C-alpha cells in the first residue's frame, strides 16, 4: 500500500491536470502508464446515464469560461444551493490564481448541450489553509470546495444525501474528458480507506471527472461518500484518490 501511495503521488504533482476541457489534448491518462490503453477503454465503456432524470440530475458540470480558456469539472448537489467539488478545479494553474465565482456556472443534469437547471455561483469556500497567499496547496486533505449557488436549483432537480458508510460496491458518476458531454458511471470501484479521510481505488476515471461523487447505493437511492480529487496511471491501472465528505465544511 505504501509503495502504491508513493508511486501515485509522483503522478499527481500537477493538480490542474485533473481538470478536463473539450479536447483529446487533455487526456494524458491515455498516454501514460503501462495499462493506459486498457484504462481508456474502460472509461469509454462506462454506462451513460439519463442525466435529466432523478437522481442523476443532481450531478452536473462545473463550467469555467474566459477569453482564452474553457474547462470543466464535475460537481454534485447536496442541498438546495450547495455543490461539492474539488478545490483544484477552481484554481487557474497557468495564471496562478483562483477563478472568481462570477466565472463559474453549475449545469445540473447536463447532457449533450442541455441541462436540467443552471445557476451562477455566488461564492465558494474551502479549507481554511487552502489558498494561503493566493497559491494552491496540493495536500490531498485540502482539496475540497463547496460552491454556494445563486439559485436554489436543488429544490427542483433534487440533491443527494451524504453517506454514513462506504461499501465495496461504491461507484463514480461524472463527465470524463473523453466523453465530456454525457454523464456516465463506472462499475464498482472497491474503495480502500487510508488515513486522513483519503480513499484510494482502482477506478476508470480521468480529467473532467474531478469533483465527481463516489456514490454508494442504498435502499433510498445513491448517497455521496466522497469526492474525486485526482488520478494517476499506475502499473495496476488507473488509481483514483477520493476525499471523504467528512472533510467538507458544509456550514458557513
């Protein structure tokens, strides 16, 4: 386990690579690692979900746009106005600055150019140690963010509850860079708990999936157990690092 954590960490020194844009140029997971081809085939084989239907429409794309850049991550509604995602999604690494809330939009239930609901972002909050001096801190336990939407779209599209436990049948639903315009889910990604709220799993995820929820099935529907922070191609396959929702501060 220690070797796995160290080897993956070497591939996670560039947090912005977990963001996805509408281009194959942002698919380095398909060109590195000894089993990268198999990993990308597994991403393409993910089940496409009906994003405009409950409960999947609580998941959406977090879109960023400027004159010289367009990119996206994945986020999930957990309240009327609150969306969980990864903090690095909000950092513009080339310009070394945080993306202002006014440049971010959340498209719930996004599918092929349409969305069940769209909202601007009023503000976002992160760990108190994240963003000190305007820089991104790449410690995994700090890689979380809570977006506060201007519109309570969770009232219409619904939102997902937080999980109280993590099971071996956990899976991910998000918008990978290879298929950025459809919501798709993985098969079971058996999680392995690590210290500090970190969860590791072999799972077919990639750039664009960042911020996507690790979901567990319950009798009442899927619940959010963790958020995807980063990925790395290892000899075992695509290894994903998740941050437990217990690390998130949902209270302003």
